[in-house]
C-alpha cells in the first residue's frame, strides 16, 4: 500500500478539543490513514495514500475551515518561535495562560468597556479577549480574520518599543493589529464599535473572496452570536460535515441546552444552538429560580426586620424601596446570565449560537428564519412556559405571569394569584412580605395539592398568619375588566357564585406547558405525551433514533438541575456510546416558602400505592434543640423507612431553611443507608441537622423524653 507522511504546523488551536476536531475532519478523507494532532505542540502528523489524496488537499482541508491555518514543516531554524498560539515551552505557556486568566478577571476600565461592546452581538463577530498568541497576550482577537484589537492608555518609550516588537511579530504571523486609545472606547463607544465592525466586515469579505470553504457558502448575518462562530459557522462549521451539517443541533437555550453544549464541546462536536423566546440561559436565570429566590430573600429580610422571635428585641419597622429591589434583581440576573452562561461558552471552538425559532422540516433538517440547517443528531431542550387556562375574558385583562411580574418596577397595590402550586406560593409569600396585599385562588381543596395534607396545613397556617387570603375550592369562570378593577367571577365550594374585585394585578400561576407546539414535530412523527411533553426514556431517547430531548419540555421532573443532567447524558449517549440513565428515585426538591418544604423519595401515599411495607417517623421541630433555641419551632421532619430492610425510602422536611437538610437524606436513600445508620451517626449539637438523627431515633423511642444529645 502506498503511504506518505506530511508534518504540519497548525495555528488557531486553543484547546485539546480543537486537535480532536481536526483529526476527525481529516480522517473523513478516504485517503487519510491516520492523523495525529497535538494542541501543545501546534503540530499535525498525517499519514495518507497519495493515490487517493494529496498534501495540498490535506492542507486545504484544514485551511478551508477559516479557523485554523496549516503550514508545512520543517520548523524555522535558530530556535525561533513557531507561528502558532503556543510557546515551544509548555511550562512557559502555563504561566502565560495563568496570566491571561488573571487579566480576564481584572481588566482595565477601558478594556472592560470594550468587552461589553464587543461581546453583546453588536458586531456580529465572535471576539475573544485576553487571548494567547505565541508568547503574547492580546486584548482582543477575531480568529478567522486574524485581527488583533488592542486598547491602550498612555505608554512610555519602553512600552512603545515593546508594543512595536509585539506588533511586528504578530504581523509576521499574519495578524493585523488595530490599536484604540482608552479615550476612544470610553468617550465614543458608538464610533469605536462602528470602526471595529467595518474593519472585520471588510476583512471577512476579502477572506470569502480569496478562500472558499469546502463546506458550502458563508452566510454571515446579523443574527450570528459573538459567542459562537459567525454565521459562516452556521452552515459551514469548521468541524461540521460536508454539505454544512453539524454533528449536533440543540434547540433551546436554557440549562439543558448549555449543559449539552458543554459536553458536546468536550467531545469535539460541531454544534449549533438555536434559541428563541427567552434570552440565552432560559427560565431559571432569567425569569425563574434566580429572580424568585432573590425576591424571596428580600421578602424574608423585610419580614424578620418587622417580626422578632425574641421578647427583648422590639422591631421598629422597615423602609422598603421596591423599585431598588427590582433594580438589584435585574442586575443580579444580568450578572449571572453572563457569568454562568455566556462567559462559559465564550471560548468554545465548535459552538455556533443562533437566535431564532427552529422548526423541523424532516428529522435531519430544521429551518430558522427561512434558512435550513442540518445535523446528524438533535437535542430538543425548549423548556416550558406558563399554561394559561381557557377562561372567559382572561385574554381581555392585563394579567401577569412570573415572566412579567418579576420585572414590574412599581409595587402593585395587591395581587390575586391564580394557582397554589409552588410557583404561586413562592410569589405570594415574597410579595406579601414586601408589602403587597395577596390573595390566592385555588380550584382544589388545599395549597400544594401534590403533597400530603399535613404539609399543606403547615404551610397554609403560616401564610394565613401573615395575612395572605387563601380561597380553596374556588374556580374562576369569568374575568371582566371595569375601569381599573378586574372582576373575577368564581364558583364557590358550596356551588354558589361570587365576584372578587381585584384593584391591583392578576397573576396566572396555574402550572406550565412544554414549548413543543411550534417545532413542527408533526413533520417528523415525534411522540408526545397527552400533556404535550416529549416522551423520553431514562436515557433521554425519543421514539426517533437521532433525536433526543431534555429538560422541562420532556415528561421528566421539571428542575434546573435535572435539566442540566439530562442535557449532559443525552449528548454522552448520542455520541459516546454510553448507556447513562436518569434515576430520580431519590431526587431532592425544595419549595422556597417560609418554612421551606423539601422532599426526596416517596411519601406515605406513594409507598402504599407501590405496595412497599413502610413505617413513618414524624418529629416536630419543637423537639429539636436548635429550633427551640432559635424560638422558631415551625414545622417537622418526616422519615419513611422500608420495614423489611430498614432503608430510608422517603423524607419530607417542613422547616426554616429546611432545604439545607434534604440533600443528606437524598444521599442516604441513593446509597442504601439504613435508619439505624442515621440514628447512630454523629451530628453537631444545636444544628438543625441533628433533627435527622432525632427523627431516626423516633422510630423506636419518644425523643421528647430523652436528654440532650442522647441516642
């Protein structure tokens, strides 16, 4: 067999995944027998059959990606720095990399201002910051056009000479260097961004004329995100398949989608993420977990400033600046959305991010804004949204959901919340404590209907004590707007009808529905549940072999942490040949009211339905020393054990900060720890966690008759 070897230097790699991706790309060529690419050395050694391919074709394949450039060896003599992103000495590179990380964390005022302008999609180009090229760290770089952007303040003669040397070396490697003074960035941000956009657009157009991509035409567009490839990557990914196909297309932009993208990047997969609706980051960071918990804590702070558990402390009230609370909430959301989502993927080589609504044409093709995108496999992670009930007149009133409520800067006079699930209850308690009069209308017989009655009763008692009006077994049948008032026509528990007048706002918190209706799933025959969720098995597989689903759009528990886990294992199972499964038998969860409601595993009704022999231990917090010392004995700890094995099969906690206890109980279930093990364990005295030990002891003893620390 004919065999030749070519050795190349490769510029443009930034991680091991780049090397893996280039190897995958080269070995798709039938003539390439083996490709070994080293990221630290910035080299490639490729064995090939010269009757089927050529050195020129191999080099062209790499260069055609526009993200990498291949140069034939031998290396320059005299120990010169090889053109590339890495120094010849790995130890030196490590030090430079650490310095780069430090510079990212501590930018100058002008650098930070420039980054905010460059990273927020205004240019339509993917910009990297504090990037390593050779022995140098450049402020900003656009890789495909080899454009370096430097931000400078006043410099002395020595620094000027160093800058000139640096520029000369970068020019030798094919980079153009564009320098901007601090005053330009800070004083004329619009002019700065216009200049950058013009420079990169002109260079991109020149590249597209001189270098044709082997994967199809470039389609640079305004929707391209600077955090993934430019739109050139959307149909011509550097690590995609011939014809413009990606390895993976992720539909959605929340926790499941980002978790999947992170895993895909680690596997070197060319990935397109298409997100419509909420900003990237999805429900949790934008309109769910983060803003709600922030407002809940604000409400708790206000409440405890006005209510003391100690007779010797006399509260004197509190000044609540509602507008400032919302302003701070928005700042928190923006910070976490950037830090925990966008910054995480900002340096991903193989990820393209696109804003728009995806619709399946067939099981290998989606359309977004009239353009088609293909992939080998898909992950649907479109999340869920508020399920708006069909009630006469509801569409005629200006109702709110959690999405719109959390951005309301003017404190409403009052709220009527439709629904007493966890979302409605968390909203009710937070806003009531911030000085809003709150009413809850619930069509079932109690709040938090999915839990056992003792939990509902404990929570309802506290909420009524705080002045929240709760109307169970009330069913809204009509909404009517009269001036500034909303009239809610309700059917009462006794069958009669009444009218409830709301002078403030109506909030719909009647559950959620999967975002699946606009995906064109009817075009591909994807199986849905009766509720409209995507039916998946424990491996996140759908009824179509190349389509997976994860997160709130599926028939799995709707939590941000389960969504993230599902996104990860979906990609692993789809591309790594693994058989990973989601096991939710001991899944912990928390309702962030006060007291908090937390649980894991089965409750009594579920254990009975499964035919498991069980026993329940219920310890009131009045028997927990920590709660006694804090003068706050609201709630209880309930354990459920299998009487045949003594293993814990379920737990429920109702307590202030009770969510902090549930993880250890979940772990006990997962790893088969017995109730005796819990009872024999050491817990620090005067911690709430000691209540777990006492609850375990309660299976056999009356702890109210034991001395402190007794076993």
